[in-house]
């Protein structure tokens, strides 16, 4: 192959690569795929009816009108859950009076042990704005599916068990729509400032 042919081949390859990148960018901006169908974001969240730590029914409609955080866990969790709930409590504390205009839900993935009384005792160590939610196994499985949460019972020696589960804090807006995972790996004041934007 002559040097001239090599240059022509290189220019053609660069053009083809540029064309692919251009089409990809247009697709992202237009929100369509090559078949012409609209791309829709993954739906996270949805309707639910559960029971809080005081025995009261709570639905997704009760959360409308205020942004809220959602975390799935269980009261026998040795580290991730209490650490996360402590961090969420610090964010709510940093909100000051604005904490009354936001919400935070701790939804159990362990209905066998986490009834309303167990949740009430557990949450006594955290910010009072936190609401614990429980329900029967089917109701909790439905909510977990809506939030794309994975959880699984893991047997331990001696007949006991623990729960493996997704450990994401979800930020939902006033209309109950998913905004993004909520970053707790920063100062509580910075996290509170982000949450305050959605009040």
C-alpha cells in the first residue's frame, strides 16, 4: 500500500468514527433510539401502602408535597443500616426547621422480625423525622421491586439469619419522582443544602 493510499484509508476511518460519535450524540440529545422509539428513564418508586412504627398506615400519597429520602434495611443490620440512618439523621438535623418540610423513610426488608414495635424501638436512637415502614412479605416485595432494591435472606450458623440488601439512599422529589441516589459521603451541611433545593 502506498503512503497516499494509507492516508486515504486513515481519513476514511476517522470520518466513519466521527459519524458514529455524531449519531450517538444526536440519539442522546433527541432521546430516541435508532428504531425511532423514545427512550424512557428507568422508573424508580411507585405506589405503596405500609405501616409505620406507630402502627399508622402510610401510603405514597402521604409523602406528596415534600421531598423525601428512602433507605431499605433492617433493624438487626450490624453496620451499614445504623451508619446510614445516623448520617441521614445528621442531614435532617442540619436542615433545622426545614426538616419538617422534608421526609425520610426507612423501609424494612425483614418483615419477620421488624414489626412496628421493633421499628419504634430501633428508630428511637435516630432523628424523630425518620419513619420506619413495615408490612407483610408481599407488600414489602412489591415496594422493593418498585425501587429496584435487591434483598435476600442469608442463613447463619445456629439457625439465625441476616439480610443481604441494596444500600442506596434514594432522593425523591415533591411529586414522588426519583431524582438521584443521595450522597451521604460529604458533610451533613452540604447534603442538607442539596435536599433543601427540593423543598
